[in-house]
């Protein structure tokens, strides 16, 4: 599509914040001729990057993120930046300061979040692929709700240099596309160690000793927990049967600590948010508001620049780190994080993959959960474990359901595969099998 054609198609969806009229391919490589969109929290030199926030409304990226440099070297055509929840905080792309991104399958519904814009542009066929960031499910959840493939790589496999930080021990850049093969190609381009990010790892950090044996573990009690819709349960059962017919061995598993993933995430993540967002003070860069003195400048700037959800998480994070509450909340959450990680690592000695739904429900209507932050947080129930443990996980399109009001609109659903650290290869094999792609 030309930039003008993209703008016309995107008029009602509002997935792009900016389409680059001067986009050009600078290299010749595995992505030559492929169009790609980037989430609005990834720096692209001499282009705006706002993280969906008023506080960075006209900020120009001073350098390329490492993933951008790799895209250029691979010959990709970067066509625009996509809408996202402010500072990647949200599950619906309703928290963007620049408006809501709508689901291409039903414009009355959300596209998911926080990388909703990236999922929507792929689903709508405006680009071949896109990059998002995943802190607690922000690639996989919108991928499921928009009917595309989305991957959260192993923590450290993709450099975070040039990614505007939300929660540094959870954040990971990853790809969207319509096929597992394209996701794998894009992942292979952007992965690798980077001297600009000391948390990056090499191919040999987690050696692939265990051979792929086509075994899948299902935490049945967790999948059938309260709040999971009937449609999702039915779709999941059909997905399990499809894997069984493909020759996979299905094992029921019990992970007693998995249920604590969500509360652990919503303690550690806001704590890191409160620290990372302290840098936005109106002095060094971004919005500045004049107050009565220097301290008041700070309060006025942050009050005007940050949206409601960002302020909520900063306050919550400051609270769990405060004197008298640090040990009671943050300290215990870190201990629980280690237990969940240990439990998953032990699981992957017995099975290749864990299978769950990606989301507990199909896409909901715009505004339906805006006044229910807890209900919104519960949408991450099946995704946060991968960020807590660092494990790679992929969402695959698994079918469609009609909406609850009886309309004929078909809403996409997804299933999620999680593998051991460094075992993206297992996800790609199983994903291609499930979607009937050639290896």
C-alpha cells in the first residue's frame, strides 16, 4: 500500500499515529520489500516518538533503537508509528492520549493493548509486519483479539536500547505478522546481543539440549478459572483436539503457583514504573509547565502530561516501595516471582510447551471497561507468567466467535504457547503445525 492508501484505510481504525510519506528501504536483506510499522515507544531517529503520551507529544528521537538499525540493515520499509496505550500501560489502547484504536473486525470494539495499533495494522493488511513491546501480554493479547500472530521473545533476546521503558525487568520488543513464518523471520532479524543493552543474551545462553518431543502441558484448573468466557473455553478445547490430531501428546499439569502471577505482576510492574517515569520532570525533555517554583513546575508538568492510568500506576508503585510496605508487598512479590519461574522451568523438563488461551474473553466494546481498572487488569491472567519468568510465548489465531449480543460479527480468538527460556524454536514448530504452515 502507498502512504495515501494506508491513510484512507486507517481513517476509521486509527491504528497509525503517523504514516511516513518519505519511507524508503535502505538495505538489501531478509526483509527486503517488506513493509513494517513500529510501536510509538520505539525510537526512530529524526522521527516523533511519544509513547502515546502528552508529556512527549513533540519529542523527536535523537537516535535509532537497536531494532530499528537492524530493520534498516535487513532492507525493511518502515512506514509509520502505531498507536499504543500511554507508556504501554493498558490492555485496550484506550489509554492513548491520541485516541482509541479500533478493532478491524468490529469498529465498535477495542484492538487490545498496549500494542493495539501494531496488531490492527497487520490485521487490516496495511503492512506485512509490525513491532510492539510486551510487558505483561501487550503483544500477545492484541494479536489474539485482532486475529494475527504475536511473539514475546525470551527476556534479553531482543535489545531494549531505544525502547521507552515501562517496567525494565518485564519489557521485551517482539514481532506481529499474519503467519508464524514471517514472525520467525522478523525475530531472527532483531534478536541478538547488543553492547547498548547489558541484559541481552546470546544464542548459547540457554542451550537447546532437550529435543522437541511434541508434548504439551495444559494447566486445566487454571484454564477453567472463574472469569474465562464460555466461548474461550470451547475454542480452547477445539485447539487442544487439533493438536492431538496433529500427533501431539497432551498432558494435564498442575502449577500451584501460577495463579499468583497476576498479583505478583501488578506489584512489581508499578514499582518499576514509578522509578522509570521519574525521569519525566519537564526539565530535561518533553512537556514543561510553569509553576510557582521548581517543585511546582514538576507537579504541574506531570499532572498535565500523564493520563489517569499512568498516574494510578505511579502512585501504586510508590506505595509498594514505601517504608513499612516494601517487605510486605514488593519483597514478597519478588519471592513469589522466583517460585513461579522455578515451577515453569521444572515443567519444561517434562513437556515442550504449555498451552492456554491467550485472553479470557473476545474483544470488548470501546468504553465497556474504562471505569473498571481491576476488570481490565484481569485480561492479563494468561499472559503475565511469561514476563515474570522471562519465558518466550506466542499467540496464534485459533478461530472466531460471534459477539454476546447475538450479532453476526465474528470476533477473533487466540491460543498461547509458552516454552522454556531460549526455546522459541519449539514455538515456531508447534505454531506452524497448528496453522498448517510448511516448515
